[in-house]
C-alpha cells in the first residue's frame, strides 16, 4: 500500500516537473539552505502553483517546487534557518538542492507552433482595435472636410498625449507579469497588474485635464489662428473621448494581464463584439435621423465602446479564466503603493519606444503636407497600409515577450534561447513575405483607397520603398518584444530615439527637400533609421547575458516577497 502511494506520488511529481529551475550543483548538502526569508518565498511559490500536465508546456511555463524540495526548505527546518549563511538569491538556494531535476527543455518545432498559434488571435485583436479609430474617421468623413480634419487632429493629439503613454506603461506588464508567471508567483502577477492600474489611473488626471481644458489652445497653437473652428471641433472630440479613458486603461491593463498568463484569445472575444457595436453606434449616433447628433456622436460611440470592452474583459477574468492570478489583498492595501521602481523604470523605456516612433511618423506626415495634397493623400494611404501590416509583427512580439518572460522566470536559459531564435526566424520570414505581398499587389492595394491617377502613381512608387520597410519593421518589432520579455526595453528606447531623431528625420528632410526626392525621400530616410534599429536590437539580443537576466528576474521575486507580496 505504501509503495503504491509512493509510486503515485513520484509519478505526479514527474508529471509536474517539466519547468523546474535548473540544477547547478549536486555536490552540496541540502543542509546549506539557510536564508529564512528566501526559504519562505520559495515555499510560497510552491503553495501558489497552478496544477499542470506534462503536455501543457505551451500554456503553462514556470518553476514548480516539488514536495521533497518543500520539505527541505520548510519553516520547521530550524537548524538550517539558524545557520543563515546569507544566501541572497533563489538561484543559490536551488543550487544546493541535490534532488532538483535538470533544466526544462523545449524544442524548435514546439516553439514555432506555439508562437504562430498564439499570434493569430492577437492579429485579429489588434486589427479590430484599430478599426475603432478608423470607424470614427469614416463616420464623420462624409460630414465635410472640416469634420474629417478635426477628427484627424483629435486622433493625432490623443495618440501622442494619451494612448501612447497608456500602451507604453501597460507594456511593462509584459516583463513583470510574464516573468512572475514563469516563476509561479501567481499573486505577484496580480499585484503588478493592480499597481500598474493605479499608476495609469494616476496618469489619467493630467491627461483628462489637458484634453478637457487645454486641448483647444494646444491645437490652435499648432495649426494657427486661421483654423480656430477646426481646433474647436477637434477639442470637442477630445473632451468627450476623455470620459472613456479610464475604461480604456482598465481594458489595456487587463489585456496584458491575461496575455502574461498565455490567455491570448480573451481580448479577441471582447473585440469581436465591441468592434461591430462601435460601427453600429457610430452610424446611429452620427447619422440616424431620430437620435443622431452629428460630429459629437462619433466620440460618444468610442466612449461607450471603451467601457463595454472594460466591463466585458473583467467579466471574462472573474467568471471564465485569469482569476487564478488575482491578488488576495484588498484593493486599497499598501502593498500596491510600494515597490514601484521597477515598473516605473520599465514604463519609461516602453513609453520612449512608442512615443518616439509615433511622433516621428506624425512629423513625417507634416513634411509630406508641404509637397501638396496628392503627396499628403499618398502618405495617408502608405501609413494606413503599414499600420495594418504592423499588427502582425506586433502580435508576434507580444507572444515572444510573454513566452521568453515565462522561461526567464522559470530559470530555463536553454528554452529562452530557443524561443528567441524561433521568434527572430519567424519575424524575418514574415517580414520578407509581407514585403513581397505589398510589392506584388501594390497597384491593387492602392486602388482600394483612391481612384485619383496622380495619387495612385505616387503611392505606387513609394510603396516599393515601404515594402522593403516591412522586413526591418518585422524584425525590429519582434526584437523589441524579446528585449521587453528580458526587461531590457531601455535598449530599444535609446535606439529608437537616436535613430528616428538623429538619422531618420534629418535624412528624410535632406532627401526630400535638398535632393528633390519628395515623398520617396521621406520614406527612404525612415527605412535607413529602421535598418539601424533592427541591426542594433538584434545585436543586443544575440549578445544577451542570459544568466544575468535570469538572476535579475528571480532577485526581483525575492525583493517582492520581502516587501510584502503575498
């Protein structure tokens, strides 16, 4: 009877040990495990683990402390605690455990299958989310040129002063939550989520003030006194849209919270309902003869869609999946208002990456406007096409950062390297495929936007450059995702800042104005800058010190535990 129980116990332990931390040494006696606080932390990891199966590696990555390990480091081991040989990291603790199995392993085909499968729903998610903005443009476009110009100005202002900040800060969860999930610190995943939500709600205050009270003055300063009516329309759009920002913040954070757990399809389900709802509301509130309100109906539709997405995704978390990582502490626990340094540092780097790229493209559009309305129309076609194409590498970068963050949290260096190589390979093949598709179908694609022969001819010429842009765009985006999973997004921030503002914009201006290359010159300057970014980021990824990255991750976990993370 006893032997049967032992056999079953051993079988269960084997079944659930596929992502244990690597064993560094077998020669050291278990009695050398001593640091009491870290031992408690390891025990809390064991207690908060989510049961998993041997064949569920793609959905559940993280170290699991076995029962025998738990007995070695339990709180009753007073002799070990008394010795306190000042062990400082989890890595040092587990290196002393002679019964730890080898580092978990994955393989090339498994990683490729997992990344492609998880990327697909995210592509749909981001395309549907992008459609929310496009719907506003279409819904007011037929009201006249002033309405169309106003919504374009409002969208640009909202992107630079609000949405880019929100998305950059929320992306810090791609590092913090995914690595915590890999370490099996389920409560830490939720703590990071709530902390980031509080940070973003704090940011909402100045954004709300700017959009509601100062947006008209800012826009008027940018476009000139002669366009006062345009600035009034744009600011009225922003005032209404500001009411939906808290809902958007909660949705974005919840989306990253679920993605860090490998739940990539939840936001897709939400947007499958939200996007059509937004289309319907935009029509009813803008054009319906009974209740239509004209221009102001478009931002009202956006606000309703933002809050709908927020409510729906939290319903999913509470009642379907993701609740396992919700924190146990009350929403106003002091736990959420301490230890913000890592999150703020990562957020600043992420915001730098997003803002530098978005603002550079806005400047590029301004340059294009100096060449006439045909050039501006062609620029709009090119930008829209590239933004749609960008959703593919951006989705892959989310999956890559989550996947690699899991393996880093699990102290699985070899698996992290394999996942990195696979994601870079997919990015190169995907970029090459996208470039060929855009090049071969460029005339057909442009015909979907315009029937103007001058605009068509100009856009077709520049789309040749834009198709080459795809290769570097795919690689850059995914390499940035890898750095984000490692917690090294500051590298991408610096490279973006230097490349876009010291290389791209000066060279684009020189090519377009001094060499008379016009719109082609603008895109050539951006292509050179993106090549520099992609080469630089791939270099830093290839030269990664994985041991140091893993040690930093587990040390962050120790720090969280010592400051009170449950």
